[in-house]
C-alpha cells in the first residue's frame, strides 16, 4: 500500500544561493547553510592554537548552519570550532566516558614488562582522543535576542513524529559536515548536521557518531524542531545520548560475517534506538554523562 501524497499547502518562500552558501527565507525565518572545503594548513593551525588540542583529521572549520528568527533577531548556529570546544581537553574524569582501544591494556602491560628495553617517551597533553562532544549548537554571537530554555519531562512537547515522517514536500535540505576522524585506524568519529524545511516546520538533526572497533558505539543526537503554527514561536530541542558495547551491535548484524553495516551510521543509530532501555542506561559501562534524553523548550517572544 502506497502512502498518499501530502496535501499541505506550500508557504511563500524564497531560495537563495551564492558560492559555498545556500539558504531559504520562509515564514519570518532565514536559514543559511555554508559548506566549504576542508580547512587548509594555516586555518587548522590557528584553530588548534585557539582550542589547545590536536584537531581531527578532517576539520571543516568554515562550515556553518545558522537559523535566524527575523522578528526577534534570535540566531542559532552550528560550527566545528564550537563543537570541538566541547571536547574534554585535559585528563579524563568520571562522567567523561573515557575509551581505550581494544588492545590498549595488552600494549601497556607489554610496555611495562619491557620498560628497560623501551625508549623513554614524553606524554602529550591529554584530551579525549575520540572527540566525543555533546554540543547542541549555540546562540550566535550576532543574536540580538536570548530566550530562556526550560527543561520539560515526560510527554510534554514531544517531537511530532507523525508530522516529521509525513511525505510533505521538502522546501530546503542541507548536510553540513563539521569534522571526521579515523581514530588512528581504530574506528571513526564524526559530527554531521542535517536540516529540512517543510511547509509546516523546521527540523534539524545534529548527530555525533563514534565507533571504536571491538570496544563500543556511541551516538549523541540533538534534534531541533519549530512549528510555523506555534504562537508565540516555540523551539523544541531534544538531545539523546546512546552507547553500547561493540559486541551488542555486532550480534544484530543480518549476516554475522559481513561487518559492513557497522560502518553505516544509519544502521548503528537504528540499533542503538531499538535497544534504548539498555543503551541509554548501562551503555558500554564507561559512566558517560551524555547517556539519556533531555528536552528543552524556548519561546521566541520579545
């Protein structure tokens, strides 16, 4: 049975495009997506000096997503610099969800037992080598209005899944990568922003994904939703942190000998969501404080 097409009327809107930049104005909002090549050497050096930690292999320091509510001047953005600023810089502590690679303990034991034969090394400045970030976006410095975020629980202001999965026309869509790293061939770490503008709403998904081979999977999703029908305008921001041991997801493979799905963020996200009673509580037993669900709302009223 096929799903009937949506009959939602299209609002008046205007698309605009410039080199490396695309956007839309609709219902009093202006959305701008900036996608540029990977940061060059001087740009990366400047960002590394600013943040004080080694950068991921691929850093898109000039990429940005900004949404602006024109009536109030509220602007909200996503950037690589601010996402990486939320990575733990320093010794990992309880709650940081520190991760070791699968062979780390054996490697350290071997190194200690042969310490007389091993060259002396200088410890680098510590930081979270997985680049785990719970960055939900930020109020843009150019914003002229700052709303108050209020925490909500239970079913209050849940995301309207029926609306978000309805086959409405998509007025505007963009994917904005912020960073990616192969973790010295031990897995992958990445942050990607997606935005959809539909006739009735704005929807953003910011997804951090982490795979440490033979150790764990971790996701941190931030979803931002705004209904054009809300009056006064309301923003819902929901964050979900998931984590599970590598073997838990490996056991859910359609074919145990084919590990390819474990490199597919969509497969990983689906498995973590399906096991959320476990993956949002026990996780991979790292004590990561990002586990669980948080939902905040803000009203845009001057």
